[in-house]
C-alpha cells in the first residue's frame, strides 16, 4: 500500500513527465525569442526611426503567441502520453517522445533560423510564396553561388557544432530533476477533474495561440506601424507554413479568390474586353492595331538586364554614376520613369514578358508543354506572323527553370543558350558574361532579315565574378552623401557589376545599330536588385526598374506622364510594326500610343502620378518621395479593380485554359 505521504505511482509518473514537457516548452519559447530578437537587431537600421520601445515589445509578445503554437504542436503527443502515465507505465515512451521533439525542434530551429537571416537580408522578408521558386531553380547553380559567396565549410562546421552543443544542453535541461518535491496527487474527483481540465486548457490555448476569440492568424503579425518589424513577428516555422499555404492556394482552384469571385468571372472578362461578344477567353485580350506612327524598325531587341536597379537612374542618386549609358540612351530616345517589373524574380518576370500574361503566382513557365499551342498573348508567334524572325537569347543553361523549352513552346523559332556562346573569364555557373552574350547576338542576327529578340543577361548576379578593375567599372568608395552606406545591403562590388552591365548594354546598342541599321531597343530589367546603399530605401527605390526606348532617327512622344510595366511591352512592340486594323492579343497597353497608361502596375506595385501602393494585400502607401500618405489615393478602388482583373483573368487563362466559364 502506498503511504499517504508519498505521491501515487501513476501520479508520480504523470507529474515527472509533464515537468519535462514544461521545461521543453520553455526551451522552445526562449529559442524562438532569441531568433526573433536577432532578426530584429540585424535589421534595426531598416526599421522606422519613429518605432517605439512599446512597439518592439508588442512585436515580441505577439510573436510569443505563434511560438506557443509551435510548442503545443510539437509536444501534444508528449502531453497525451504523460496523461496516460496515470494509468500505464509509459515513462520510457513519453521520455523518448519528448526528447525526440526537442532534438527535432533544436535542429530545425537552427537550420530555418539561419536560412531566414540570409533570406531576410536579400528579400527584406521572412519566407514568403516566392521562396518556393527554389523548387524550380537550377539547384546546382544555386549551390555553386552559395559556395562561392559564403564560407560554407566553416559555416557548416559551426552549425554542426551548435547543433551538437544545443542538443546536449537541451537534453540536460529537459532531464533535470524538477520539481524537487512532487505535489500531492489529488484525492478527490473534483481535484482530478481540475487538474485534467487545467492541462487540457493550457494545451488548447497553446494550439490556438489565444485564450479567447479566434486562433492567432498571419494577419495578427501586423501589430505595429513598422512594416519591417511586422515581418519579424512570426517565427520561421510559421513563415514557411504560410508561404507554402499561399503558394498552394494560388496553384489550386481556390487561387482565383485572391483576385476575383468565381461567380463574377464571366462578367469580369466582358468588363476587361469592353464587349459581350466573347467566344473564348482569348477574345477578351483581342486588340486592333492603330498602325505605326514612326519608322518601322527592322530589328527589335527587348533586353532584360539582370537586377538592374531603377534607383540608380534617379537624380537624387546621380553621385554613384553607375548608369551613364542607360541615362544617355534614355535622353537620346525615351524613358519611362515610372516603370515596374512583372514580378520580383527573374523567371516570373521573364515568363510574363514571353507569355504576355500577368504574373498571377502560378509558375507560368510550368503551364505549357510541348505540343500545346502558345498563349494567344505570347509575343513571339505574333511577331512571327508579322514577318519577323524570332530569337530568344539567354546567358545561362536552357534547362534552368526549363526556360528554353518554354521559349520554344511560346513560339520562338530560334533559341540560343549559354553553352552555344563563347565563354571568357568572368563567366560563372549562371552564364556567360554580358559581353560574350552581346557579341554572340551581333554575330547571329542577319542584317537583311527582320528580327525580334528577347535577351536575358546574367553578369549582374551573385557570385559577381567580373574583373571590375580590368573593365574599368570598380566602385572604390561610397558616393558622397551616403554616410549610412554600411547599414544598407549593397556592396561596392555589387554596384560595380551594375556599372559593368550598363557599360556592356551601351556598347551593344551602338555596335548592333551600326551593323544592322533600323534597330529598336527596349531596355529594362527582370527585377530590382534588392540591394540599396542605405538602410531604408523608399518604396519607389525598391520598386523601380528602367525602361529605355531607343531607335536612331525616331521621334518619341513625351513619356513624362506615362507609367508602365512588363505587361505593356507586348502591345508597345506590336503596335510599332502591325498595320492599321491588324488583330493582336495583349493584356497591357501601348506606351507610345495616343492613350498610354498613367499607372505602373504589376503583381507587387501600383505607381500613380503622386503615390505608390504595395499591392497583394500588404497595403503600404507612400508619396513618390517616400513620405507616408495621410489617406489612400482617390483612384485606388479603380486601380485595385484593374489589378484584380488583369491578374484574375491571367490566372484563369493559365489554370483553366481558353474556355469561358459557363
């Protein structure tokens, strides 16, 4: 018989195992708070100077609600086994389960936390839907870039040592003899019920991240006025979970809900087309050409410069002098100063330029296969039909994100990949140098055969392997007026590669036009470079990519009031060469036409004449010079409607096909 002074064996098993669970909960919460605090500290310079101490505290407290959910999910099996110990001797199984959860958490926390720090520095966010692009990326090139850019061997050794040390420390902490004196087992039925309900209540609160009301949700992370601080609130586990969830929602049948109600989709097609006479989805994108308004170019080049930042061409950053050729060509020809890329990564933007459809978040290059007809909005087949020989040039491997297959499927008659080109010093795993690429193009294009080319460069990309001193493109010291340069994420080497990209494209335009007169160039970028020489770039400095239009002898209209994006390139190019009344398909508008767009709009941004808005639900708004807006722009509802139409209809065409909804 058990003495009344000693706890019952079942109770002793239960309370000892439960104490291990409690200690592991504390371990998890402390670890996640440390990683959040480190993320905040490392990005403190990017945060609003007006952010108060209370807002930092609130961010940490809200983060604890997400952390509690992680602890509860991991330890729910241990809690259940601990309760079963009241009746059965499951101490070994419970202990092993608890320790396994501790080892799993500690290893994943170190891995995800380390990756998050690097991802946040590059993309100014924790894991988001764009991180899933790594699944489709060139894994070998990614690994080689990381290997060349970071001290991987030393980093892995440090990480393994930390894993071993922290796992040992976690085990010691969890197995401590605590509490030293076990509480007495409840002797009455009400006492047992209270204990049971208390444990159940704590577990449920942990799983929900809330005592009352709804469970904690992703939107609760927006608890302060500081957007950068808000992005640090959720822990890496939930950030990855939300990223995967958002990606899956866009890819499945519910993805349309991000933009349009399925019940109104047919009316949305009619609204976009401006007519009820639609037999297919593609009919909504049908246009009639107004006819050329200037000399019809014989050769057209749409050049996407890797990571070419629009801020480098802004007057306030002229001191860097790393975009002289683009500025010169823009002055000689024309330049759209409010222009944005389709998306924030290379393939998603390039896919939009090639397909003519908006980036709706559904991996456009995976939506076509050999044997399927190109999208009606695709630029290459339409240019083929207008008598142009179509070429796609890419510095890298054609297998990267199946870019060569995609270009062929979308109508390009000739594709040219990095292995076809000469390879000089400075080439790397992402492709040949810009100079190698352009020289190959110059030797390939036949002056007497009209041609249309889309070109994708690669040199302005990690691991940044160009010999800048040899090229005369070194940036040796920060420009005057940038005392906080070290607090930004740009390096002098990055900016030097930007200057090299500018130098090479300037040389290419001059040489190509000399060889084949009648060339038209549309020079833009795949996305902004995600690097800035200071801690807090404005939204405009983050959003802008260039668009320079150049053709010798051509008089361009005044584009000072025009806003545009990659979505408008197809219509602009086709309208320059298509005869009056010719039919074509596009989602954007002619930037050189009589009624050009005023707003620059993409999946990420809407830039109007006086303000910029972050699209896709984040809701940040600023004036063009970076000041906070007192109230939303008056035309925001109209722009949101246009945004949802363009992206919702593109989503339908990519996912559901060319058949109109019934």
